């Protein structure tokens, strides 16, 4: 019979979602901080309010064994490469040898099982699960609300110019809070019965960026404008703020996907799994309004 792990390893543990997963494991699930392992490349240069820092680098395999004692359940935020599966497959194999059984992947709503990047990892975990070798989940969140306040280039542009640039046109998106993604992740990591599925993790409303910026205008008391640009123009903007050209191109393509309805979907997974409704975009803007003033 499945049972929750006693330790939890959060890769990408200091990022937008990983830090909230660590927080909610401690504050909501009651896991002792010593058993919530927050992975980071250099613990000596990092501080976290929840959990225990451990040295971990996807590209340095010597750091892997020290994070796996006791066979922790693992939250996987994959390495930032175009083909992360070989690295993740090797890590999962080592983790299974150490006793880990439950693996929760953070994928994304645009990426189907078997698709590029995290899609290949999702298929791999699903196949292991079908063989009875692991318990798994692949979370598929849509675009984060917090990208507007925690993605520094966008935050500054919103604050100083009052503009949000996209190639999404009038496409609608169920923008989701990272707090809600983390809440679903904690359920997937800790509940007795594994999910063994790939739920979409979405916000409660479909909004265009025109509607989102209108909400920001109302809450902030200053004009916020959605500036509609081309896919190529958006890719060039991402390159200017430091994104590699290959990723910048993908970001532009995904916005074009939004324009043509790729993100126009609904899901009640947050409420079903956590017992509460996901945060609305207006609630997010009210909570974070100081970021843009």
C-alpha cells in the first residue's frame, strides 16, 4: 500500500514554485524543516526561510548522492536544457536505488506527454509508473501570475513604462498563482494515494492580457497597457534581457500559440486536490501591488 515519504527533496528549491513548495510542506503539511531539502547550487550563499539547504546541481553528478539519503519524495524542476531527459533519467535511477519511490514533475500546460523538453520526462515517469516501479505525477501549470511581479524585466517595464508586451493578441489564458501550483504539488508529494496522472493546474478565469492589464489599471490607479507585438519582436525583447536566442524563439512561439487559443482551457484540479478555489488575478494584483508602484 502506498505511503507518504518522510523526507522531501525540492529541486529548483529557491525558485518561484520550489520555494513555495518548501514553505507549504513545512507550514501546511507539517513536515519538519530538517526533512524538507531545498536544493541549490551553493548553499553557503543562499538563505531560505523554510526547509534545509542542500547542495545540488543537475550538471554535477557528484552532488546527487548527498541529497538522496532516506529515499525522499522528489519534486522535479528539470535542468534548463532542450533535452533534459538523459540527465533526469540518470538521476531518477540513482534516486530509486536510494529508495525514492514518488516523483512529481513540474511540466507545463503547452507541453504534451512525449513532447519536447519536459514532455519526454513525463512519458518516462508514466512508463515507470505503469510498470509499478514508481509513484508519479506531472503537473501542467499554465503561465504564472507572478511572472508580472517576480520576472524582473517585466516587473520594471510594468512599473516604469506602464506597459506589458506580448505576442498573444486576444488569446485567453487561465493565469495561475504559484501558491496554487505549490499547494497541488504538496498534495501530490504527500498524500497516501499517488496521483499517477498529469493534471492541468490553472487559475479560475480565462483572461486576455487586455483584461489582465485593465484589472491592474483599476487596482493600481495608474494606466497599464497591453502592447501587442509580433512573435519576432517578442523574441528580440527576450534576447535583450538575457534569454538565449533559442529559448527566446520558443517564448515567442508560445505567445503565438496563446493568440490562437492554445491556453484556452479550464480545470478544477486546484479545488479538487486542495479543497480551496485558486487565487484570482485580481486577488494577486491586490496582494502584490507594491511591486509596480
